[in-house]
């Protein structure tokens, strides 16, 4: 399967959104410290964060890496095929992005990056650009985009919860 959009990898560029797409940028504070950073990074890189959201994940690898195919299943019915387009694994920044493949209800790319700032605060940034591909995603218009923003905010809350026991130690 091939990507359903031209600007593959563009979520690496913080302020770029291709013409005709809708941008998304949600940043959530996860906690503080190196242990929280490593726990959050592992949850993001191994699909644990997504599974904890209650979505189905069928991936060709147990860890995010370029060219890994992932099918996200929503509500047990909607299947959304994607492929990881880039990863980053730096000292204070870890994450990845996937792009939509044929059959996905949306067209675009979404990135999930955990970052530890100089003061030790750990953040999750969800950055994306998309537009409806299937009729029901296009028909949803602003409501569909609202659901995408709610999902991005919720995934930050879920990651914070996954990392909470580490913070209490």
C-alpha cells in the first residue's frame, strides 16, 4: 500500500501544514524527571499508550520504527491502516509519526513525541495534519476535527496516568 498524501514526513517540521489539510497541535504535561521520561518514551514507542486508549493496534513490529505497518481499529469497526514514517530517539526527545495508507478514513500524518525540557518537565506533543478521505470523515467536517483534538488531549491524559506510579516513588 502507498501513502495517501504527498508530504510524507512533514510532521518533523513543527509549523508546517500542507495546503488543504487541517493542523493539530496538542501538548500535555506528563510529569517530571528522568524516570517519567523513560517510562513515557517506552509507552509511546511500544504502542502501550495507544492500547491504553482502548484502540486496537495490529503492528508488524512490537516497537515503532520506520516502515512498520500499523492498523488502528476504532470501536472495533473502523480500521485505519498506517505506516511509521519517521522516529526520533535522542537524549531528551523520543517519538514517531505515522502516515495514512489506502483505506484509512483520514488522509495525513500524526506524530507522538515525548520530550524532557531543561527543568525536567516531561511533555507529550501530538502534532498532525489531516483531511477526510472517506465520505463519513469528510461529512463530519468540524465535528471530525473536534474528535481528533479530543483524542489528542485524551491520549496525553492516558500517558500521564500510565506514568503516575513512577512519579509517586
